[in-house]
């Protein structure tokens, strides 16, 4: 007996396209095996828990696709881990984490890792410029105050905060000597 609400009966077949998730993912995995969505659904459709355990880290890493924005990647990875934990109920959260983290790529080889390194390099440059300017100012004020000259290597080993503090001390000395 055919239900009048079945999507393949009239009038629904004109408006509704039936897609079976397992079939769509199978086709996608044949056409684009590295597609992030194939990886996301791996915990649901893996042939066995043993296969899933060996492929989990690789799937997790494939979700981090350059075509996806960071928020989407994070959300899909969270869904993947949730499904993984539901499928591998005999593993604790720590074991799942170790399974995934043990096989994560070197952070320097990931897009997000490279982005973080670039940010660090830029911040390092800016801090280095600030430090260099402060070293020069300290050396100039030490000269003007006829103070003992601090070795440049020692000044360069000081933090920006330490250099600012030294500069303020020298300014006080310099201002005190002015008539």
C-alpha cells in the first residue's frame, strides 16, 4: 500500500528530490575521496570500528580543507569527534584525543599553523623594531648623561618593558641635570 505522503508518490515527486545519504556519500567518495564531507561522515559509515580507528586521524585532518573557512572546519571537526565518540563507545575521551593527536600533522605543515607562524613573525618584527629603537634611545641618553655605557648585547637581551624602565631612569637623570 502506497502512502499519500511518500516522497515518490504524486504530487510530491514533482517537488521533492529523494537523496539517500549513504548512496550520495558513496558516490562522492568515488569521485572526490578527499572531500571533507566524506571524512566528516566516516564515523557513521565506516565498515568496522577497527577500520574507523585506523582512519580516524586521517579523516580528521582531511576536514581541514583550504576551501572551508575556519569556523566551518571547527564545526565539522567537532561533529566528527562527537560521532566518533558515539561509534567507539568503548573508548574514553582521552583515548579518542590520543588517537587523533598522535597522527596530526606537524603544525608547521598546516594552514592554520602557517598562519600562526606568520602572525608570530610579524609580531616579532614589530617587537624587534620597538626594542631596537629603545636600545638606541638608551644608548643616546647614557651618552648625554655621561653614564656608564651598557653593552649593546646586554641591552638587546632586555625586554621592551625593561628597556622602557631604563629609559625612564635615564630621562629622570637627564632632566635633573638641566638648569
